């Protein structure tokens, strides 16, 4: 096999992929071998994936790559985010040397397919789901790259599960804040400008053809004489945390406005926005020196049920409560979750809800479970495997359940630049590494 490797490692790709057109097509790029790894560079590793599609050469960015069966290879990589699509399928990704590495599985993580776009498109930051990356299903997905000072963001799209990617540009766009699609055709992108003191220009773009073309339908004015409320636009103040649509007309955006959580609602597909009066009441959450919010998270297929975590910052760290809606964002109710204070490093994404009643939260190495919207929590039997993994990977990156039985958990050790993706198939009682 060493002889085979030597021959394989000697192959060099004949030409790079030039992306000059606004709607060019490109194949999914396998793990690249275009850069050499200097001795002083740290290899990012941790997760071992079995890749089913052949790769032209071992990547210099992975710590090892070994042949297992015909057409299957094992690589070690560092994952930074994931999206669980069904009980057996999902996506996971990270970036190495500014190259996006995107993988999908349809068999509970036994094998993965590399569906990465071309490495010629650089991603200086790790893409986040809902901000830079969105998949409606395993076939239809979009990846957005900020303008990086060029004045045009790049939108990549696939309709065949990453077999090929097409590219369009988003003119006059600065930093992309959120992306969301309600079906394979209709979607939105929210962008923000580089403003001082949290004053940022905001714009909403929409597409009705799957991302082939985009139209700007809302933009804020930074002129002090113009009111966002009067113009029915998103406010000048505040950084958006997330955007979600329930159908082609109704959607909402969460943000911190003048230090306080706020939610803006649209009923005309994103052209006009008004502030929700039922979302946040600061008199009900006391003792906070600052607030944070998360992106809205859908709790049913229609999107009519959703929740937003609102964080209260104090001397003890962060403490999260939930705001829930059952009517597509028209009204919201506060659910004090009764969870303890947590360190800011692992407090935000260690709690998740599957429905408006059922949820899970990871407290230190113990998984707890609720079926009454956080009024009461029951500790699940301790998973020795989970406890051992968390000892080496103490940072909780993300927790998500797709059904009462199946969930994924991504943990990391940022100092060692490693991460592990884990799965439960019994409701959080036992866990194993994918």
C-alpha cells in the first residue's frame, strides 16, 4: 500500500478552477493537495471519517488517511459544526487553511461523502449553520462567503447533494448575517455593514429561483433623520443573531437592540418589518448586566412552532431562558428553564428543544431531560463514554435532536484543535463517537 501511496501522492492537479462568471458550475472538489504542510504547522485532527468517494491524493491538512475497503478511505479532520437532517443522515463540516471541508452521511456516520466546493473559494472563518450555510434537504444546499472587502458576497448552491456547485454573486453586500430557505426555490439572505457602536446598515435579499438570482428588497438608512420604525425596516442599532421564515410571507429576525433582546416580524416576505411587542419583557428577567439571544430554531416542519434562547449575563456567567411561539411568531411566551449558571464558553448551545415541551441540556457531564418546557428536569443515566470524552473535549459546540431517540453532540478541545462528533440513539442515555 506504501507504493500505491507514493504514486498517489505524486499526482498534482493540472489546473485550478477559475470562478469568474456569476453563474458558473463546478464539481464538488475532493480534499485538496494544493498546499504543502510546513513542519511548524499544527495538524488539526480528532474526528475520523470513512470517506466513500475516492480522493485523488491524501490531503496535507489531515493527520492521516488510510485505505479501508475498495473506494473507501479514512481521514482525520476537525469539525466545527453540523446539521442533523434525519435519524440516519446529516452534514458536518470545518475549514482548514481557509478551505471548506463539507461531508454528508446517510448511514448514521458509518460512511461520509465529501461534497466540498472548490478549494479556490477561501473561507477565512468557520462557516456556521444558518449564517453561512443552509440545507433544505440533502440535495438542496447553499453556502455563502462574505465579500471580504470586494463589495460582493459569493453564494454557492447545489441541487444534487454537492455533486456540482453553481456560483452567483450578491452585489453591494458586506457581511452575511443569516440565510434561510422555506423550499428549494424561495430563500432570503440578511447582510450587515461595518458600522461603529453597533450602528450597522442592514439589507435583505430574496430569491425565487433557488439562488440563481437575488433581489435586494429592504435596506436600512444610516441617516440620523430617517427612522427605521417609520420606514418599517430593521433597526440601525444592533447585530442580528438569526433569521427564520415560516412560509414565503412570514418571518422574523432576532437581535440585541440597545442592549435588550428584540424580535422583528415581517408578513410580506421581508420587505417591511415591525417590532414584536410580545417577545421580551425585561421586568420578568432580573439581575442581568447584559443579554444575548440565539437564532430562532424551528420546532416543527411547518415552522409555526419555534423557540429562541435568551441569555442573562452576570457575575456567575450565563443563564438561559426560552421564548416560545406556537403561532408563527405572532405571540411569544417566556419559559424560565431553571438551569444553573454556566461558563460563557459552553453555556449557549448545550440546551436544545425538539418540540415546545421536550428538550435536553448538558450540565457538566450529565444529560438532563424535560417534557414540560423546562419546568422540571430529570437526569438521565450517566454515560461513561460521554464523561470520558468530555474530560478530553470540555467545550460543547452544539447539541441537536431530530427525534426523541436520535441526537448529535459536537464537543471540542480548542487548545489542541480537535473535535469529536457523537451520537445517541436512545434519547441521550448512551453516546458513541460517529
